[in-house]
C-alpha cells in the first residue's frame, strides 16, 4: 500500500491529525499554493472553510484528489462546475454544528422575548423601568432548512413550547415543501434561515418575503449570507415590516468596519460564530480522522454531498 | 345573604373584577388608608404586591378580613405575627409566574453561554471578532426552591439538555434537601435562587456559598432580594469567585439610581420583571375572581399559604 498524500488547506493547522502520522503524508498549503499541490494529493481537507480557493484552483482535467472533505456544514465555498462534474467525492462536517446552532437560535429568541438588550441599556443608565415581556411558549416559528441543523433548531424551539414548522426543498413527513413557505411566514413570530446556499435558496429572503411577515416577527440567519437580500432586510427593518433581525452570516465576511449593517437599528450583527462552541475544532478534527480511516479501509463514507444539489440529501 | 365587602390595596386598579359587581361591594384603598378600611372588609386583595402596608396595618384584635389574597407568589411582604396567628386565610398567585420566570432564567443562561452581551458591545465598535461560545447541553444547574416556580425552571433547563437539581426545604422524591446544597453548588455551572423568603432562606447566598461555587459559575436570583447577601455577591464577582450574576430582585426595590449595584462588572440588574409577561395582570385578575367565586360558594380555596412557613406547601 503506497503512502497516501493528504493535503490540508488551512491557516491554522487542525488538531487531532496526529493519529494519521506514519501512514499518511500530510502537506499543508495556503490558498496561493493550492493549485500547485492539488494534482498529487489523494485527499483534500478544506480546514480553512472561509476560503474560496478550491473553486479557483480545482483542475479541469488531470490528476486530482479522489476525496474532498470540508470542515463546515455548507459547501457553497468550494463547489464549482468542474468539481461537480468530476468523480471526486465531497463530504462535509454534518452533525458538529447542529446543537450549538440550535442553542444559539434559542438564545436570540429568548433574549428578544425577555427584552435583555434593553435591560442592559437601562442598567447603564441606572434606570429602574419595569416592562412586560413576551412568553415564548405558544409562539410560532418557521425554520427554513430541513437538514440536521434545521431539525435541531426546530427541536430546541419545540422544547421551549414554541410551535416550529420546518420547510425543506421537498415535502416529506413532518417537513413542509416550499409551496407552504409564504403562508407559514405570514403567521410566524420567529423566522429562522438555516438552509444551504444553492441556486434555489440564493436571495430567497427578499422584499416580498419580509413584506408578508408580521410586524412583530423577528428574523434570524444562521445559514449563509446570500440567502438574504441584505438591502431588502435593511428596508424591512427601517419600515418596521418586521420587529428585528439577527445576522450571523453575510454576503461579505468578515463584515468590513465601514459596512452600514453594523448600525442598522433592530439588527443584531455577529461574526459567523453560531455553531462554534468550545472544542469545535477538536470535534471537526476527530470527525475528519474517523472519515479518513473509513476511506483508507475502502469503506463507504457518510456525509456525502450531492454535488449537483449542494448539500447532503436527507432520508 | 349580606353584600360582601372586598377591599383592594392597589395603585392601579386590577382588571377582570367586573364579574363581581352587583353582588360584592368593592372598595379601593391606598396604603395610608388601609388600617381604617380593614376592620369592615370581608376580603382583602393585595394587588399592589410591592406594598408592605399590610404588615403595618393588620389589626392585632377586633374585626378583620377572613381572607387575604396577594397577587404575587411570595408572601414575605405581608406576613406579620398578628396575621400568622389569626384565623384569616392567606392565598397567593401560585402558577401565574412559573413558565415566564423559567423562560427568563433560560434566556439569561443562553445569553451568557452564547456571549450575547459582548456581541452587542463589539457590534457597537464595528468589530468582527469570532469567539468560541459555550454549549449549554451537558452543563449543570442547581435550582434552590422546589415550588412550582423552581420546578418550571428546572423543567425548562432540562429541556435544553441541562442537568438541573432542585433543592427544597426537605428531601422528597426528585428534590434534594438542604444538606445536599453545598455539595451541589461546588459543581454547578448555573445556580438559580427561586425560594420563598423565610427565616431559613434569608441571606442563604452568602460569602461561604459564593466561595464554594466554581469560578465559571453564574448565579441568578429571581426569588426575593434578601435571599442574597448583596455585599458578598459583589465581593464574589470582584474577586472572580464566580463568573457572573443576574439579580431581578433586591433588598431595596426600586433600586435607587445611585446604588453601586448598577455598575458592578459581571452583574446584570433587572427591575423585578422576570415573571411579568404580556397579559400577566389579566391572568392575576382572572385567578383572583376564580378564587373569589369558590370562597363565595363556601368551597375550599387552593393556593393556601402555610402562614408559619411563609409559602404554599408542596405535596
């Protein structure tokens, strides 16, 4: 058995790969050198999941890795027609981010319901001002994206007594199809975007969708920035079509310091961190090593991305 | 049947009492006039639950109301030896605040775990700074107070995957006795005070108790201010014996604008509002009317306070 070459695209080296030393040659590369190294790699680990280098460096022909794993749930940053057309297998970090993101969404929902941001403002002003807050039990959520992340979000919201409807690409038991989305949006208190970024979902939260939401509704994007037409969201907030929003992901990341989004009233801006709880890098490293050992043994890989659709299909 | 006299101690008149008009004479009083009206009232409704007027006005002898209802869970503001020794029945608003307070505690826990306050600070500075946050599933909470509020808090935390131990006055199935408290505190991530204020619980969260908590622990008081030795909490925060705290209740309420508590780093100050969700005054009014109709019909009342202990005993 010849020594396999694992190419790792990373800024900071990943943890937990020590288990592979001795039987695998591990090469690290940055984005500019990726194209040069790709032809001799058996496996590519996209550890720097913010990089779009794979789209640019993926060879149209000739030798290339047989397997690409990305340490992320989304694969939009690496998919390109050449990769989609090749016989290279693509896997993702399905599972690692589900519960953390679900908790993050619950944190935002409860913070809004209990008016915590205003409590902080009033505290700074030494102002004792009693307010009535909202009960979340009995409210309604719509979660767009029916993969494991969306399901974890819906599960956590339901545990808080919130009725949560899941919307996926196709209708299945317990999951609404896209044809139900607008109807569900008109009566939702909380709208959560947790879909993969695909041709179908690109820009799906637009002026029409924000326009049909309730004035009391709040919108959360923990999926990918371009799910949302950012200008439309800003307008919806300024016209009070909806009561508030939180974006953890953006068209441009990191959001530049002079971006007007930082200062939009009613908008919470966070730096793409909803899924990243203490230990997440270790979990991602461990997950990759487990997949690597399956691959090495010639066993089927889990988390295989449907490269045409751009996500791991559900069951 | 002679017309009954219902005396209401209130600043703002309560809703939902309309159902009683025609068969009950309703008198409203403020604190200074309470003593004058008390002897001729059959029933006293303490609607202004912040008032301590009952303790001062309750007659040592002579005619007095046969029933006192308070629109609050705690009865510490009205109990006095004369009332405790009398045959007057005291009832409380058991049930109305359970779920709202549980959600409020969950909101604080999740906001801390997900570092939401710092997200707001960084947003104001237009600073994109990724952080790793905490996963709440798998963490440990101790809830002191095993009545319906404590039970709702524990239930909601458990729904989020947090292991929540309840501590009550006496050991019962599913509830720890006071002898377990210190051991539980040493390993808790979240400590929640939700006990009634009694001789036993007064000042129970003192320097010793904060000293044995983990440096990563966070403390929440949604019970009554004097459960906590405020100076000891301030010292615990400044010495980093614990990582943070939130007080919704205080020794003095409203907290005066010049109180140093407003500015203690790591302390969240809120104005006694954790249980007050939209519609709470209607719920309290409806609950009182339902009890009144039972009382009028000579039926046994629920929510009867054990006046010696200072709370409604559990089963």
